[in-house]
């Protein structure tokens, strides 16, 4: 905006400061709501949408895509976790990490076992059992934190030495039967694997053990080889390569050229005046009024008109916004009345129960099939988010407008209803507004839409798997600092962050609110696209997950900055497919899509200059989207290897998954199985085990099939890559 406009126009960020000042940090004072994972419809879309019929609907609310039907939850067995070893987190340079104030539970001080909460006011309702039946599990395996009601029910404290009651053993017996081959008893399978003490107790009381999925239906020869690999790992909380040995930024960051605007990179600040610790200067100096389909329509545009009440023409909507917001607010009712003055058509649709410009350059829309970057200052982002809070962005309140394929940006749905989720979300966001209005942030943030036009030839790949660190403790945002951190995204980035959703993606967007502004200009992701965001800052600490989510306190982000004054925090949004049936994900075209999507997020054009940072990820697409954790782990390992990255994998409390994935990774790397050979085995499994399967799951597990396939001689008609690895074309008769 020009200087004349600045002196007359309202600054929504200043007003948000007044509102934020009324909300005091309350920590976890409110009682936790009853656990209820049945979610309301959270996103409106252009196309038709089926209602999700599963109980695990948190992800469905946040990640429902335009062209997908109802979700199907996973039937994964949920296994006990044992006590954690106390350990300190260290940076890659050998120094202790300064991230002790990380959000969520701290892996240094906490274990995966059910332990008393450090906050006596935080109570969790366990009235809804997460395992009422094996066919419809309610656990969200994307992210299970010890603070969540689901994981509190599932985890056991191995150090307590408590006996398991008969009911729990009976449930484990059902899960065992679900994954056993017909005619194979528990007693026959037990010798094939090393069983933890908890499993032995369960076996004594029920006649079965809650063991690894990969122990069932797999050839004994494969497991006799792998027993020695896992028998000594039963009490470990992490496996594989020590996390301190993996690459992190800024140590492994590629060299940056001088920041400047280019045809494929829009920069909205004076790069010649960019100084460390100083607030960037907006560019250009005067507001560029653009009202077209390739740029964001700004609320302060002269073309943003509003019909006059007497029907006598139109008036400037920005002037009306100015008048409505400049009076200040004494209560949430004043905020509601002000917002509705310039959103009259929505006055009867919106409710506000939960609520008891610097940007002079035209902001381009990051449209589909477009490789383009946008760099904004953190101060500019604060201004844009303040406008989103006050719902000032024009033509963004209806799915019938030209923005029907974009996420919602105005916060009006955040003010609807009386859900405790909304209260905690607002606390988190108001903490951000308080911080940025008290002290102007000085950094930059870059948003890059990346399209994969030439995917790898997976069948002929000779790439070997890279290093793996896998743990059942910690979080991506905390322990994965300096790595490429995966956002388990909706194709409409941010999912239900401005609505009811509150799982992995929404939580990340809340604690790093600068991510939310991407919803203003990022069109829905296509099958071969991702969004990479570099430089966002974390402003809040939190605890819990979904219904148990609580804003805890303000967080001081001490992550180093790069030469462009961006925090060395790189987050990639990749959206997984949603599967209605378990076997659907093993179709070759579905696996290729997921491989290409993950690779799109992991690869970089300048990868040859320096080793890339590791990928920090977890159970991507394995919640209400129905993905199989073990298949998704392999897919991400393959994509990361092809992109030249190691992997830090967080199972969010699933110790058995940790052991299974580490076991197969160790097995494959020791035998130098390439990505191409592994791709061949996945297709063999699809063709021989899944294609004609008449049950919900194949009798032979994926990892068991791979163990046997790698250990058997290759047939004459197998591809060269499969012959080199010694893999065979297996049939179900061999099991």
C-alpha cells in the first residue's frame, strides 16, 4: 500500500492484537471432552462426497479429497510398547539440542508406556474403547501420542510387571486369529519369533500371542534368519542408524544464490535491504492493485466492491471493513457484528459460538501444473492471516466461486459451534497473533509448488536403500528438526485447520501458523505435485491429539536461519490416496502413484551439490485413509532412496511396527536389494497374493512374502533386476 493509504486504513493485525490480549494462557485448565472420534463433515468441495462411515474420522474430516469416497480404517494389530530408556537429544554437530521446550510429549523425559500425566489438570476420557472389534478399529495409526486417549488404552507399561486381564488377552487372540494362516495355531507360530515378556503373559492366558504381523504366514526359513536381528531389540525405543548421524540443515543445506525475483519466483521484499534481525522492507513501495484470475484478490483492492443497503450502487468493501473494525472490541459479540457488516449475505449462515497491509506486490496463485515459488516476509504473512481471521478476503466464502478448487482461507468456520477443539485452536492462533504484534518477526518464508514431470523408472532402478533411523518415541517436528519434515496432507493443503479437523496436518499448521497462509494461494494438489514450505516458525507448544489436543504455552523457536533469513525448517505437503478397501492399495497403479507422490516431495533439482537432509516422516496416509503402515513405510524408503535421502521414521508409539520395518530394512540392505528389485516384489505380491484374494487381507503378509522372495532363486522369466537379487515368482502354493 502507498503511504497515504497506510495513514487512513485499518491494520487488521493490530486489531487481532487487541482480541488476542483478551485471551490469557490457560494451559490445560479446561476439562477434556469425552473421546468421540465421530466427526462432522469438515470441508465443502466442488464434487460429490460420501460420508465417512468409520469411527476414526479425525483424518476424514481434515483430509477428505475431492474425488474420494468414504474411508476405511486399518485392521492393523495394535501392540504393546515397553519402557523408554532415558536419553538426551543431541544435534548433528555433537552438541545438545536446545529444543527441550518442544511441543507434545518430550521423548527425553517420557516413554511410550502409559504413565501419569505431568499436568494434574489434564485428564483423558477412556470411555470409548479403541478396540471393540478387529474389523473396525478406531485407532488413528498416522499419529499415536502417549497423550492421546487411544494410545493410553493401547500402550502397556512393561516396567510395571502388571498382569494382563483375560479381556485384553481375548482381544489379542482375536487379532492373532485375524492374521493367521488357516490351520496354523498359535503354538506352531510362537517358536518362529522372539516374543516380549508381555506377549508371553498374553499367550499364557489366552493361548495366543500378539506378535508381529510378519511372523504369520511367512516361511520359517526367512524368520530363522531374522530372529537374531530382532530378538535383542525388544526393549529398544529406536533402531537402525543413530539419529545424530543423519543429515540436517543448515549443515547439509545446498548453497543459496542471491535472492532475487525471477519468472518462476515471486519475491515481495527488498532483497538488497535484507539484513539479519531486521524487519524486511516490502516491495514495491506502493500497492499494486491487481484483480485477475492469476493473482490473489486482495481485500484492499479498489475493485473489491460491496452493494449499498439502499440499492443505490456499490461502495468500497475495504472502507466498510475499515469502519467496522476500527472501533475496537469489548467482547466476542463485537467481533461477530463487525465481521458480519461486510459479509451480510452470510449473516444467517455463520455463527460465532466458539469466539466467547504490508502486502504491496500482487500475490500469484500457485495453480496446478505450475512450478513456481513465492517468498513472503513473516510480517506480510501476519498481515494476511489477520485478514483471514477477520474474513476479509473477497470471493472466498463460497465453493461456487472461481476458488472452488482452493482451500478455505477466511476463518469463519473456526468460529462455528461450541466444540472444545475450536477453543484450543483459537488459543493456539491467538498466541501467534499476540507474539507477532508484540514483536515483529524478521524472517522470510518460501512456498514452492513442485511438479514431477518425469518420474523414475522404478522397475529398472539400481538404487540401494539408504540409512534408516526408526523410533516409537518423539515427533517429526521436534526430533526431526533440520530434516525434510513430511506433512500428511490433504490435497487441499491444511485440511480442516480452519474447521473441525485436528490431526497431524492441522496440528502442524496450528503450531506453525505461517503454513496456513498457503491456503490463500495454493490450488488443490494434483497426483504428481507437492508443496514445499521453507522458513516457518513454531509459536506454540501443545499436548494431546484430536479430541485431547490442548494448547500449552508459547514456544520460542531457536532454529537457525539460512542466508535468505528463513528458518531451516523445511516442510513438504504430500497427499496420500484414500482407500475404501485394504487390498486396493496393492494395485500396481496405486503403488506407483504413491511412489511418485513421495518422490515428488523428496527430490530436489540441485541434489548433486551436497548431501540432502534426511526425511522425517511416519505413518503417512495410514489413518482414516486406510493405508497399510508396512507398505507405506517401504514406499517412502524407496522414494527417499531414489531421491538420495536417509529416513528418520516415527511410528508414534507403535513399537512392533518399529521392529518390523527395521527388520525388513536390515534384511534388504544386507542383501543389497535394489529399489527396482523391491518394486518387482511388490508387484509380484499384488499379482499373486492380492489380485484373486477372497478375504479382506491376504493369507501371506507382505514382509513374509518379501523375505521368502529374496531368499529364493529367480525364475527364468523374471526381469533382470529381480534375477540379480535372487527373487522368485512366488505362488500361494509355496505357503
